[in-house]
C-alpha cells in the first residue's frame, strides 16, 4: 500500500534555509505535492511536481524529487517567521493529479529568531 | 467567493450521539473529500465523491456515512459517535482537471 513518511519537527533560524524531507513507497506516484497548514487553518497548496521532473523552483521554494530513492524534499530559502507552519507532503497515483491524495504525517517547522 | 466552508467549527458530543458535518463549496467543483487529522498521523481520507449523487469509501470509512445530494454540498454523518472519532475534520474540493485540492477551515470534534 501507499505510505508517506516525514520527520515530525524541524527548527531553523530565521534567515537560514529550511529543508523538509519526505519519503514515499509507491513508485507509481504521478504527482507529488507540498501543502502548508498554518495554525487553526486548513491546508493550502504550496507547490507540486510531476513525477517525470527532478526539480522545480518557485521563488523561495525548491522541490527536489529523487525517484530512485523515492525521496521528495522542499527547500525554503531565507526562512521567515511567516513560514512557521506544518508542511505536508502528499502523493497521488491518479493521472488527473488531484484525486485521492495520500498525505504524510506533516513536519512542524519552527523558526528561531 | 467563500471557497470551502464547514459547519460547525467546534462540537462536543457524548458517546452514542449522532451528528452531521456540512461542507459547502461555491467553486462548482466536481470532486469533494472528507479527511480526518490526528496528531502524528497526517490526514486520512474518510469518504470522497466524484460528482453529485456519487460517493466512495476512502482509507478510514468505518463509523461514517456521507451524502452528495447537491453538487455544492458534501455531508459527513456520524451515526453513533465514539471517543476514537475525536479529531479535526477537513473537507476539500477540486475540479476534475486541476492539480489542487481546496480545503475548508476544519471542524474540531470531541467525543466524550
């Protein structure tokens, strides 16, 4: 079955880069996602990557995908206090991209002033 | 657009009571989902719907029922609440040709 794993906690100093890691088990994943959950709120899509890509960059965010190792990472450059949140990686086997996501446990990112 | 809204925001139930959580979306999305979020376990899919009048089971459907009588609404019912159903429940919706699920703000349910 599908399983997505993440570390539960990460602390980073303000201004440093944050790297949040995720491993998944299903090599048939078509899309992989990073969602952000701020306190008391629902999840919001940060970025996604198609399985035939190795890297995607979007302003301060860089996503790296290693299909051989089934490893996904999210790098946030110049981390700010507003980046404090829980970050979820997710995968889908669907060709349509948004059906039946399987979420990881979430990584709580804490920013140290 | 309000996006995805959930009613109520908070609820406390006694074991054995029943209730219905309402999810509404105004984006004309075909797909809708109900998840539960528990500490250290991420989000788990309870039920989902790919269109009005259709529903399907997700990863953890036991103890829950759903209905999608109108395209914009997706109801989650707890027939006989149990303490194990204490959780935060999230509804989401998505178009069939997009990449994003849009989430509601969540309902925090406590069963005593």
